C-alpha cells in the first residue's frame, strides 16, 4: 500500500467515527510498516485552513469543525435534562483538581457528595475512576475522560482556562485572590486582643473560606450550556 493509499484509509477511518480514535485503533487499519505519526501530521496539514480540522484529544485523533466557523454551525436545542448545582460543582472540582477522592471533593465543596452525582457524571462519560490512593483504605480517585476534553474542545486538561484568564473574560468574579487576604494564623496569639478585633479577624477567615471555593464560577466557564434551558452542539 502506497503512502497516498494509507492517507486515504486513515482519512476514511477518521471520518467514519464520531469518537476520537487511539493510535492503536488507527494502526489496526494500516499496514504494519506504516508511519502513523507522519501520516497524521501530513493529514493534519492537508486540512489546515479548511472547514474541518484534524485535532488531537488526549492522545486520540478526530475530525472536528474548524474553530473559525464553529459558531456559525452551532445549533441550540431544548433539552429536558438539567445538571444540578451539585453535579456542576463536582465536575468543575474534578476538572481542576484531579485526581482526587470523593472525600477530597466533599472537603472542597464543604458538603457531602451523593453517590448518584458521580454515577450520573460517569453515565455522561465525563469522569471515570482513576488510580487508588496508597493510603489507608486505598480510596478511589476520580479523573476526567477523553470525552470531556472532546466535548469542551480541549486537547489536554492543561488547556482549561486559569484564574486570570477567567477573570479577564468576565467569566469569574474579580474578587481578591486568596494570597492577598491578610494572614490570620496568629488570631489567638495575643491575649490582649479585644473581642471586636477577634470578630473582625474571624470574618476575614470566613471570607477566605468563601473565596477558596470559586468552583461555582469556574463551572459557569467550563460547563456553560449544560445547565438552564439548553445545550449547544456542533454539526
């Protein structure tokens, strides 16, 4: 099989599936001697500047609508399914802090996380069980999936927007960063501290805890369209 024929086979296989394919799955359709990496790069170059792009998603490959025209081809439809606040918070926490255990998720949220929340996210194929922690009880950790990256058009999890990016885009409130809040570690070190001063310091500590949980705003940034009245799809 010539290189041109290999490119045609690779192109056809990628077009025939909706889900990103692993290098192993692609290589199964090609001769053993085929240089898959070179073929992928050549095919990607051929689609540069066109309406469809070949993209890599967490080591998997797929054809997707070009980002330049994606907005034009986006349609909105009403859906009955609605993600709960708990689900949105849990999804955002896992995305930004993975891998982490259920107990760690609950520690960040400040409330218990029902098993059904994680089960639903698993059914959506946005999260999956990760490795077990080498700690007493060997608790299971949770991580995001390739489908999560594909849904939000991310090549890798590190492409998630950072705090400053979210603030600049208006998707995150421009509240003081945690490291700008005065240290209250010595709250009770001084015996002559007045009751009023202690109350003021405690209020600062409460504000720090509040600012430390910014996942509500992050949720709106990475899961916009999955709550309220509808969701968006690319065609």
